[in-house]
């Protein structure tokens, strides 16, 4: 179980770094498009927060219950990381 938790926390760390980088980019960009972009960024932060909560719940579960969660959590973490990476690629 610890390996899965470590993996998910690493993915969240990557997402956090991407969110921080994206915020810095928006702070220095022009006003056009900023509102929509910041709304998208808030949605990503919300997804990250939800995943963080689910990971905390998984930590409290026993190993026998963890297998029911790990696939969906991993897929969610991977999708969130991919979304951030896609954003950062578009930003240059």
C-alpha cells in the first residue's frame, strides 16, 4: 500500500509544481483570456484537493480495502498530471 500512496503523492507533487508554474505565467500575462484560464486553474486545484482527500481516506483504510481504491486513485492522479502537463506545453 505504501508504494501506491508514495506514487500518488509524487503525482500530486508534480501537479502542485505545475499549478504553481501556471499561476506564475498568468500573473505575468495580459488580461485577455486570464479569466477563463484562472477558472480552469481553479477547477484543476479543486480536482487536486479532492484527490488529496481521497488519498487521506485511503491511508486510513486497511490494506485489504486499499485494492478497491488504488486503481481509480492512480487513474485520477495520472489524468490530473496529464492535464497539467498539457497546459504547461501549451503555455510554452
